[in-house]
């Protein structure tokens, strides 16, 4: 055997080893592709029913939303009717009730004046405290509403003085 034949033999052996490695790699690749194909087929079989169920759930949710829209419009109509009824009742009974209350107050005051209690100073009870009648008429000492003209000057000083008097 000459050197060329030995070199050819070595190349042929390496070539056979390379082809066997490539054959093993191709066999594994084919096996991986078969498993991937089976997996995709299984997922497809499971996904189709799931998509059908999701579509059914979406249709059901849409039907429920239609019902909720109907209920909401009915509630809005009932609210409008209740508001109109409240306005009607207030306008129908409000005026006469105010007149009856004013008449009752006037009668009570007239009877009080006739009995002689009008000249006496009466005490008035406010949440557990009795205030003399002379303090009831002093409205300028009360704390004014926030934002009212002069609220910072008049009201705050007066309310601080009143608070000191109540604690003393």
C-alpha cells in the first residue's frame, strides 16, 4: 500500500464517520418533527372546542349586556317618573302645608299674647343647654357662612368671644 492509498482509506473512514453522525442527527430531527406535528395536532383538537366555548360565552355576555341596557333605561325612566311625582306632590301639598303651619304658629302666638306670656322672657333649650331669651335675638354674633362678606372679621371674633363665654 502506497501513501495515496492510505490517505484515501483514511479519508473514506472519516467520510463514513461523518455520514453516520449526519444520519443520527437527521433521524433525531425527523423524530422531533414527528413529535412537533403530533403536538400541534393535539393543540388544534383542543383549541377548536375552546374557541367554540369562548364564542358561546361572548354571545352570552353580549345578551346579558343587552338585558342590563334595557334595565338601565327602565331605571332611568322610573327615576324620571319619581322625580316628576315628587315635584307634583311638593307643589300640590307644599304650599297648603306651609300655610297651615304659619296659621298654627300665628294662632299659638296670639293665644300666648292673650294669656300674658308675651312680656316674660322665656328660656329656650338648645341641645341640652338652656339659653336666656335675651341671647336668642342677637343674630349678629352668630358665625357667618364661609365666604360671606366680612366673615373673617365679624364672625371669627364673635365666635371666639362666644366660645370663651360658654367655657367660663
